[in-house]
């Protein structure tokens, strides 16, 4: 499993505008290939959450000239992570990076990516019986549209 630890920085808010806010980390490790990944992210010492992670240059908006980033969309987390150190564990590659013809096509693909990560996380990290109702339902499909 590949692990990245870094401090979350401000981005251009594009993910938030598309309905998929992300924790952004500048990323220059060329040994990790670009793509969309299923991951587990530690945001507190004892708090891990599933995430759809994109590594790449956001080619739909910036072609190949964009800054290479790791962007983690934490499922069902809606809190300010700027300036916080997080640990991202890439677990499974969902698909390669690609350029989309429109923002709508990109957004449709993001919905599919998040759904795949949601399904993956349930099969690998089922909710513990001791979780609260809010935490237990956090990974529900109904919440995917407004996750993180």
C-alpha cells in the first residue's frame, strides 16, 4: 500500500464547485502513477475515512500544464481540513486519468468514481457496530451527492 502524509493546502475550489470538495496536496512523487484511487485517509489519530483520490494535473481544465496534485474527496466528511496533516493510504486503482470533453462528462464520471469507492470501502471496511447513527450512515449512497 502506498502512503502519503502531507498538509492540506488551499486549491482553486474547482472540486467544491463540482460538488466534490477535495483535500489538496501538492504532489511530485513520479513513482506513483496518475489516476483515480480508492483510499483510506486518516484525518485524526483514531479517525479514518474512505476517499476517492485523484492524482494528476486536472487535464480537463489545465491540459498537461497544471500542477500535479493529490486531491482526496473524503466520503461524507464536511469540515475544514486546511492546514491539517493527513495520511492518505492508496489502496486500489479505480481508473487512469483522462481528459473529458465537458464539465458535465467529468461530473458524471466523478459520481461513478465515488460510487465505486463507496462500494469498495463497504466491502473492505464495514461500519463497526459501535459507530453512531451519523457515522454508520455516512457511507450511504444517499449521502454521496453531498459528501465531504
